[in-house]
C-alpha cells in the first residue's frame, strides 16, 4: 500500500494547501510520521491514518489503496495449528457426486448443546478448547444438513450450522485469520437465508462486519450492516428482545465502521439507533448463539467510548468511564453486565486512554489485570501491545510484572 498511500496523502495535502508540518499539526502528530508516509513507509498504524483523514476531511478509505504484499513467514505456526479447522471449514471439492450421508440420524438437540457449550468456552477465554472442538462441530453440523435434505428438520439444521459458523467466524477474526473468518461468516449468512431465518442471517452479517472492519474494509462493513438493519428492523409493537438485539448489534457494527472511516455524524446517528434498541430491551439480553453474546444499555455505552478513542480524545474516555452510570459496576445489577469480551475490550480502551492522558501507572494496572483475567483473549489484542509499548516509553525501569506482561504479548522475547 505504501506508494499509493504516499501519493494519496500527498495529493490530498496539496489540495488543502498544507505543508507536511501543517498537516501534522492539524492531525495532532509530529511531522515525522507524515514525512515517512509520503516517503513510502508501509509501517503506518491505522490510528495514524484516521488522524490524517480527519485533518484532510476525507474518509480513511480514501487514503488507502492496494499495494505489493509483504513476504509471508514460512514458519507460521497457525498453518499447522488450524489445519483441521481449515479442512473442516474449506473441504476439497471434487467433480464427482457428493457422498450420501451415512451413520445414525443426527440429534439436533445435542448439536445445539454442542454449539452452546463451544460458545461458552469461547467467551470464557478457553481458546485452546474451542480450537480443538470446532472441526468436529462443523462436521456434525454438515452431517445434519446433509442427512435432513428437506423439510422442517433441514431448516433447523441449517439454522444450527449458521450459528456454528457465525461463532467460528468470530473466533477466527479474533485470532486474525481473516480469510477463513470471511468464509465462515459467508456460510453463516447463506445458511440463515436458506433456512428463512433472517435473524440468523443478520447475525452472520454482524460477524462479517467485524472481519471487514479488522481488514480496513470500512465502506463495505457499514453498507452491509445498514442493509441488514433495513431487513430486520423491529416492529414498533411486539418486537422480541432477539429482534432488538440483532438490529441494535448491526447498528453498533455500522457505527464502528463509520467512525473508523472518518464519518462521525453517521456514526453518531447509528449509535443513537443502537441506544434506542438497548432502551427497548431494557436490561442486558443474552443469547450467545443468536448474536454476540449480550446486548443492552451497558454494551452500547461501552462501545460509544471506542469512538472517542478513535477520534484521539483520551480524556473524554477517562471522564466518561468515571461518570457514565451504565459503566459503573454498581449499576449492573439493575441494567445487566456486559459480556466478558465486551467488558475486557472496554477495560483495554480505558487503559489506552489512561496512558495517553498521563496516567501510565493506572494503565499498567489495567493491562496486568486483563492479562490475568483473560490471557488468551489478551495476547491476541494488537491494541494491548500498543498500549504496553506506550507505558514502557514513560517508564525508566521495568518491573518484573511489566516484563511478564510484555513477554505474554510478544513485545519482549
């Protein structure tokens, strides 16, 4: 992306009549990153692009273009660690006829229970366990769909497989296996549509949105989320919590894409839509197979803080974390708490905000707590490594605890 990125930044800067120094000042950056980008440096962080896009008054995606990919590492451990999951998720296809299903009649109730148990393991930070179980779960779901080739049982089997694939897509996005995650999300959407279950399909769209956002495909993520919102928009009267939660979850995904693409007004409107759905739900609604585990006022408020972080307003994050009622644990008995993942993500955002607003000690305490509470989730968070590096820059010496966290994140060998 380096050459085209350099040309795009230079072109938009000159169109605004700005020098590199002036652009850096408007962006809240030093002039060094601007110079390096225009010289073709491909090590730029996304948050730097967000800052430049805001200063130039363009979408972040306008700055980004295709470029020559970097060489891959030949010793990537995931090529072996995910081998069985890859085979189950993307099986080889022959020109011959598909094999007829064999064996006993599948038990859909047991299959749903397996899917539910895998979701519990995932949200409980047991990544090794779910990685081992997912290949068997996919094969069991495929067998059920093949065995029940028509009728009501076939539709039920499709819905279960849609839920399985949506969960697997989420896991794969978390561990940055984006192509596999896309494949799983696409399957979840297709199965939901084939079953005539729009909420299952919309949940798959939510999973795909996250994959697209993580791969900087902001325009597409916002577009598909809004399109799905139009289809599953709850009725004014009589809508179920699942309907509100699915629609509100899509609004949050669309908002996340919009704010990262320097579309703050669109993001604000979408956050308002999510808050409306959360108010209708009233209290945290849990359905770990229908959508991303939990949805309600607490989740929506936590996600709003991401917008402030992306806008570079760390002080507002710290202030709102202290003042917003929905973010105080004493309110969770009434409102319901967040999912483990959402809660951890929120705490990580607060840690980043604290170090950037001048409190590295509190930020390090947050990081240490997260490393202890959710070690597998934590080590897959790029923002955790960035936050840790920022803490280290403000410290003259490192404690044993800091070295341990750094080693866990792969920052120190």
